[in-house]
């Protein structure tokens, strides 16, 4: 069984990465992106949407390498 904390961290990391991409890859906004991602994931978790996503996690840095 996967560790729920590591799954949550991974979801936050992926979401923060996507926010960074969507904002045009700005420098120096990692903390803001992480905080926004935490809030979004917490809202999804509150509505029971998180468990549906943890089975399809990918490494966000792999996406960056392939671009």
C-alpha cells in the first residue's frame, strides 16, 4: 500500500509543476506555486477527488525532459 503522505506530496508537486508551466515557467515563484497547489489539492481532497488520481501519477520532470 502506498504512503498517503507521499502520494499527497507527489500530487502537490505535479500540480505545482503544472502551475509553473501554465504561468510560462517564471523564476522565483516555486513557493507560491507549491502553496497554490496545496490549496487546490486540499479542496479536491475535501470533495473526494484525490483517490481517483493517485493511480495515474507520473513524474513531472519526465514531461519537462520530453519537451
